[in-house]
C-alpha cells in the first residue's frame, strides 16, 4: 500500500488526481491522508468525489473514504476496462481537472473508452476546455487516438457544461514491469526543449448568450489581438456565444510553434497557452488583455512549455525515457506532481531549476 501525504507543498487536489491515475495504471493501491489540508475548505469537494467515482468505474476499484469533506481515502484498483463512463459533477466543478485523473489510464485500457462528463468548462484555478483540447490533448494523442467534443459550456456557479471524449488506445499496460519497460524504450517521446519558429496565434473568446448584445466576446478578442499584433504572425480568435445556466465569459489563446518554419510539426506539437475569465465587475477588454499579457510573457521566456502544460503532462512523460521539457517556470504544482508520480514509479525525473528543465531518466 503506497502512502501519500496530501499536505505536500501546496497540498491541493492535484495530488489525489495524479495518485488515482497512476494507481489505476500501475495497479498499485494507495492510502492518502491530510487531503487538501492547506486549503481553506480541506478535504474532498464534488470535483474530487466524482474523479474518484470515474476511476472506480474505469477499473472496478474498491474505495474507502470517498465522501464530501473526507481528508483520507484508500483506493484499491482492478484491471482497466474500456467502457462508456458517464459522470455528472453536479456543480461547476472543472471537467478538465477531472480529466487529469481519468484520461491517462484510459489511454491504456483493453478497448475503447467513451467518457461523458458534466460540470464546469471554465473556472478559477482550472484550465478551460479549449486549453485542454488545443494545448494538452495534442501531447496525449501520441499515445492513443482521441476525439474530444465540447457539447455544452458550463460557467460558475451552476455549471451544466458537457464534454465527451472517445479514446482508442494504442497500447495496453498491466502491472507487468516488462510492459512498462517496453513502452519507455519504444514508445513516443515528449521533446519540448526549444520554441523554434512562431507560426500563429489562435484562440476562442466565448460568453453566455445574454452577453451578446454587449459584444463581450468580440471585445475580449479584439483587446487580445491588439496586445499580440506586434508578433507579426497570423492571429485567429474565434468568438462564440452559448446558452448556459449561468452568465459567464472567458478567452483562451495558444501560440503554435514549429521546428520547420515552412509547416507545422504535427508529430511533436509545440504550443503555449494562456487564458482569462470574465467577472461581473471586470471589463471585457481587461479579460482579453490579461490572457494576451500572459501569453506574451510565455513567448518571451523562449520556453516551449507553459507552467500549466508542464505539471499536467508530467504523468504521461514519466512513462517515457529521454523526454525533456523546458518550461517557463518550475512551479510548486510541478514539484508536487513529481512527488506523487515518484511514489508510484520511483525516481524518474531530473530537474534543473536554473535552466527550468525537467527530463526523464533514461
């Protein structure tokens, strides 16, 4: 039984999501204590409860302690089985955060996995759906055939968003060490060591339909485009309005780079992403400028991975050898994820704080 300290560093929910993913993948049970103990409202919230439920369904796990506010949980996984899994978070709890737990083991199921998840598609302290789809998913697609669809948007506080994923695995993993060794030596690599050439900026500026008359989505997009126009590359920011249960808006931007300045490299996608959320007292122009300002800083860093991409693809990276990421910043989230991953896989990472590089040990 692997023991996980839920209070490590920032002590957030990411520890549980990563532990669930790797427990299912490696077939190693774990016991976690002091869950989210450094948060103002410690213990499991709705988003975490349904993440556990999703993994429980995926691998027929035995679970103890999965209730609202619980600061301790035991998870004993069974074999990963491809199936259709429907999860309703019942709040605006983040769908992309829940996917941090269930997507990785789904890549290695015995057959196709169909995920239907209801909840929030944009939220505070959580990457929005477009970031997941356009920055993170291209890395995961090296390991499986994945189709992702945004069915409906969901803003805070009512949520009501819906996302569907269809996953066709390329590999099936068991607790057999030889299987992991074969993947490490012969599977895909994640090589993000240089930005190379900036090809374009893309984005989605979105809002609930009740904000269409004020042209909120257009104003967010126009402000972002103005900040980034100095880059002299094509900028395409789509505007979108949706009927939603709650009023809301936001914008997600991503910069696309390529080693070959003549065409985009689809085999090794290099993308930096940034986003911002609208608020009742926040002008739409400020929202656009905020997202563009973040992206501008990431581009100026000369790193090919932003901090959110870095910490979220570490579990995937840990399954490979000779992978490397140069990031804009080694964050507490990154250090926390390394701690959790190495509880299951042993020492797999080397970190150079000065050069902001994380690489897997050969």
